[in-house]
């Protein structure tokens, strides 16, 4: 379905009612501009899936109209899906210096770097996308080089804030440009797309600078090795960890591929100041006293294969956590990751480590990179939008954002909470709900993109819960009768040696089913398979209350 009439269409392709996978779209007539293309990791309901990215069916259908991808910043939930987008739709990509640097790492891994059309922009840049003119303003977040976006369209200005907070003492600049934001508001903002992640939190989000003081204090108190885990892309926090390492006379080890990659790019581009002699390899730590070692690693979300999880289970080949070592988790858990992180923390205590974890005032080791309620209200006050579309967050967060909008004078009917695939149409200055466009999740499994659907996932869940039973029968090609006894193979259903009686009963039932089939039925393989599935499945359920996947195999000789 193509929307080509002369009105402005704003659509959410990802980022609604979820944390991650952010993607939005603006279309005016024959011109489409895409904002961000993120990814998120699957939960246990999606076995075997590596990554979740936005469904780009609408963009592919209208590929000739897509003029640009504008990226607000370099976090995974805003850039993680870009390689998969560019494999199908090689469009120009615009982002700040650090953002493009991080995107290049991903494109190189996918073998796409040479073909990619990448453009570095800053707050003074402008981008022409047909009838849509794009300009930028600086914001602060937990990663440097974040940009807010202004789209000048024939239907008025549309502003996308990106992820932001008003940190007036940032670690690595720039300051949020309040003057520029106020100027944009004076020029008139038809629609504001503003992030909603912390819409439920009252007050202001503390400055990132406050975390550095607590990190330094923990480093000073530690009399053995210090292990600290945070998001690799939180470059501002990484700099504070580097500073604490220098001030306490330690050497720094980097663990985790993403940590090494991000630090390398950020250092090369000047966003990190790291002395050349500070970094050492993990296998060099034995040359130094334990009180002289600090380890910065990935895994703050408890990811099973990340560096912190391997350290916590004593699986790292070159370095181990010893009793009395200090372990700091300088990140808050993303919703859904609490269980994995709790398991890692338990393992750390088993090793005898001193563990510092938890966000907020309890430890001071983490502050959010997202603005709280007063900052969201400040953004709306500066921009003075006629219409508000809350973005980036769960539905309850967006609903709370609507209430905040009412408190600063935006009428309730001018706030649109859209779901993925829903659009807002602006024509002759008025905003209304527009048509729905294709959207949803595209699942990445190995090299496949979008080829894992509901049926495959259903089978995987069934296999993971009750296992599989394979029934092998051998039939005569000429007479249609069984030549040898059927064979029943269990995988993940029961342990055969401990369930011989049950397996014999199943085998007997298979023989009975096959004997009851008529000669005409025996020639219809699909009927034989379905009959075995139905009758053996019912028998197994009555005996075990389990529903394994039953896979009949017929061999004709």
C-alpha cells in the first residue's frame, strides 16, 4: 500500500510498546525519510532467534521514495538493525561522527562497508530529502554526539528529540542546546515526537558526572582487583572508569568484543582520552599485583555469553575473579533481563567477590540517560508543539507522557499515542489518525532475515517443552504392508532406558494403528502420518500429560 497524496504521514515502524527496535518514518508525497533502525534481543519465547529488527515491508514497497536514514545516536536500539536494512535497501545514512563510526563496525562485520553510502553530519548540517529539509540540534544522553532532528515540510515543522536528558554538566559535551531548542519553538512546531522512557519518574534525572565520584570512591577502597561492567556504548561512563583507573594507579583490561570495538572507535575519534600505556591484555595481568588491575567488561545485563557471565562462572581463559575482588555493575537492568542478571550476581557472591550493584541512590553507580518528568515538560515548553506523539517506550510510559503534556497546556485531543504500524496524517494543518501500514517484528536467525515465522516458532517451543518422538516404519512398495517392526526414537521426551515400559506400550500402539489401516489407506502416506500423529499423541497424553512433537517417517522398499 502506497501513500502518495500531498499530505504528511508520520508512522511508527518500531519502538512503541517496547524498549528497543526504534524506527520511525516521515513521508510527504514522493519523499520518505526514516529515523533510526534499531534492534533488540529476543526473550525465551523466541527460541533460536538471534535478533529482532523492524519490519520494513512498507519501505521496500516504496523503495524509490526512500531518500535517507537519519540516525539520532549510536546505541544498539537505534543502529542495530541498519546492516539488515541496507542489505535490502541501500539508502544514504546520515549520523554524527561517533554514530557513523559505530555503524561502520557493524557494516564491516556484515561485509557491507564498501557499498554503504554514509554521511557524517553535525548540528550545523542540513540534509535535502526532496521536499523535506532536515536540520539538527544537540542533546545530551549517555553517549556523545546525540542529535535532535527538525524536519521542515510543507505541512509545518516536525521535531524528533531522539533519546535525551538535560544534563547541564556533561562528561564529554556538548551541552544540550536550550537556545536552539527555544528558537525552533519560536519558529513553530507542528508535531513533536518526544521520547517517553522515563515519563513515570518524577523530577530531573541526575547528571552522569555524579556516577564518576562513586566509581572513583569504589576504586580507592578496593584493595584487590576491580571488575566493572557497563554498556559498551556508554562512552561517557567509560571515560570516568578510565579516569578512576589512572587516579588509583591501575592498569585497565578490556573484555568483550563490543567493548573493545567501541573503545577503539571512540578513542580514534577523540571521544575517549586513554593513555597508550594504560591498557593491557588479559593474559598480562599476572605480571602485576592484584591491587593494580582493573577490568572493564561487557555483560551488565547478565547475557549468558558476555564477559561478566563467563567471569562469574569461572569460564574465562586468562583472568579470574578471586575472593575479596570488587565487582561493580554500573548499569540498570533493562526490563526482562532481571533474572539473568540476578543469576550472575549470585555466582559472583559464590566466588567471594564484593559486589556493588543497583541503580539510583543506593550505590550511585548508575544514572539513566533519559529525561524524567520535569525534563520532558521542559522539552515541550521549549518546543511549544501543536501536536505531540510520545515515542520510545512501553504504552504506560507514553500514556504518562500524555498526562504531562496536558499539564503544560497541550490539549488531550492533540496527543496521539500510536502503535507500530499506525500513522498520523497531517493535511492542511490538521492531524488525524491515518491508515495502518505493514509493521511488526522481523526475526533474524543466522543468515536468515524474516524467514522464521509463527509455525517455525511454534515447533521450536514444542520441541523445547516436551521434546520429539520419531516413528520409523518400513513398508513394502509392492504389497503396502510393514516389512519390519516400527522403531520409536525419543529425543527430549523421555530417557529411554528409564522408560522401557512406556516405550514398549507406544511401540505396541504403533503396530495396532498400522494393522488397522486398510490396504487403500496404506498407500496414502499423508493419511498414515496423520493417523499416527493423532492416535499416538492421544495415547501419550493420557499416559504422561505431555505433548511431544511426533514425527512419522515412512521408508518404502
